[in-house]
């Protein structure tokens, strides 16, 4: 069958068919997990726009058999944590089920040849969290877990009780929040996570306080942790969040080490859920690195993973 499959750069005339293949896959995965936002089941305009741009950039490969499109792979190229990288988002690939493994391997082979010839050695790929077949194929190629995108429904009951006082932050809490955020940077940079985050200036923190909803926890009037929720104003086909979705993003959530494991994280999250239900926000999105040992346990208790991003690093001396 491999002989019949041809890989070529994707053309404009492939886009409608590619979006159909993607949507069939999305409907299949979302039929067993109702945390997938329903918007993407019936809307493909953002996906077509994305593919159109990728075709123009020459950043999309197509697979065809007997003249029919059976799969595609489209990607972004950018600098990620100091390294030239490529990233294939969940809308950047799909294949017809009958051909899945073979076509994915052929598409990756063609794309990886192109990337490595340009000295791009960091390859990232987002798949449906429950697509164990593709996950196994990618793991055999040397990919490993990096990031999870997960959603929660805000009508879920959280029976959190903690001994902490939680207050919604006001604009004059910028100094308090700034010092907690600065402390969180040390946590993200530590082993085994090793995530470098840029410092936040006080003005950045003031903007977060204005645009987001920050809840700060106090122990005997001493600030010990926070959570931040913003609300999305548009659909985002990269992380699949939709308009009016709660987003635990930017500064996220952080609790000082000595106060972890006392139900405070859950209590902060309860405040976020309550805010959402009072403001007609039905869905919340969060993403977290799987090497973040706390986050990888905590969020999975209350959120359902929908996407998994995996990463492969190629031997750096291959083009020497
Ligand atoms: C992630 C974090 C906010 C969780 O807050 P927390 O107060 O420690 O968590 P809680 O005590 O409320 O725990 C809630 C539940 O998660 C579970 N949980 C939390 N951390 C866990 C861990 N490291 N391992 C296993 N389970 C864990 C608890 O067992 C509890 O479950 P239960 O109610 O069934 O007993 C906090 O640990 C933290 O700030 N970590 C460092 C920063 C960070 O990772 N932030 C998230 C960035 S995306």
C-alpha cells in the first residue's frame, strides 16, 4: 500500500478535504469525551484559515492515494526557549483512519527531512490525549510528553474547605501579587521542570489585575498563594478554547511550598468555579507541563485532559 501513497506539499485545493478529515477525527474523539468544546464539531473556518496560511508558507504536507487526499501535516516554525523549533498543533494534522499509522509515518518522514535540513532539531506535535495509537507511534520515534491541555465544566461541585482566607485581588494588591509571581519563577526553573519564565514588571501585574480575576489566599493576613482566571474573547484553534471560556493562564496558580497539600489549591479553584458560574462561563481551560510534578497531579483531579503535546529532540550533530 505504501507504494500507492504519495507525499507532496499541500495545495490550496486540498484544504476543504483536509478540514473534513480533521473534523471527522475531532468528532470521533469528542464522542467519548464531552469536555472537547462542541464549537469545533461544526465549525471549520478557523482551521481552513490556518491551513490556507500554511499552504502559502509552504509549511504543509499532504498524503494522497489514488488521487484522493488521505492525510496532511501542517506546522509553525519558531524559536522556542532559545531553540529553532517546529510545532504541529492538533488542527495541523489528521489522517483517514484506515491508513493512520503508515500515513503519519510517511508525513513525519517527509516533514522531518525538511526541518532537519534547515537545522531545526526540536519537533513538537499536539495530538488528541486519548489517541493512544498515534501516541505510541510517536513515542517509538523518540517523542515524549511535554504539555497537557485540559478543560473543566464549571458546574462541577468542589467541596473544598481550607483554613485560609481567600480574597479577590484589587488593583492595589499589585505588590503582593508581584512578589508571589516572582517566587513562582524560581519554582518553574527548578528540577525536574526547568522552565524559564520571563520576569513580570509591576505594570504587567497591574494589567493582569485589571484584565483578569486574581484570588489571593492569606494565612493570618500573610499572602501565601494565588490563582488567576482570565476570560477569552475569541476562539483559539490551537488550544481549542472558545469565546467566553475561562482561562487559567499567564501567571496561573501558585502556592508557597509550606502551604501545599492543605486543600488550598482546591479552595482557590472553588472560588474560580463560583466566579464562572455567576458569570455564565461554562468551561475552563488550563495547560500544564507534564514535568511539573504538582500540576500534573492537581489539575487532572478536576480537569479532563483533551490534548497532549509531545516533543522530540534530534541529535544536534547530524548536519556536521
Ligand atoms: C498545584 C498547586 C496549586 C496545588 O495546590 P495544593 O494546595 O498543593 O493542592 P490541594 O491540597 O488543594 O490538593 C487538591 C487535590 O490534589 C491532590 N494533589 C495536589 N498535589 C498533589 C501531588 N503533588 N501529588 C498527588 N496529589 C496531589 C491532593 O491529594 C488533593 O486531592 P484529594 O482532595 O483527593 O486529597 C500547588 O501544589 C502549587 O502551587 N504547586 C507549585 C506551582 C504549580 O505547579 N502551579 C501550577 C502551574 S500550572
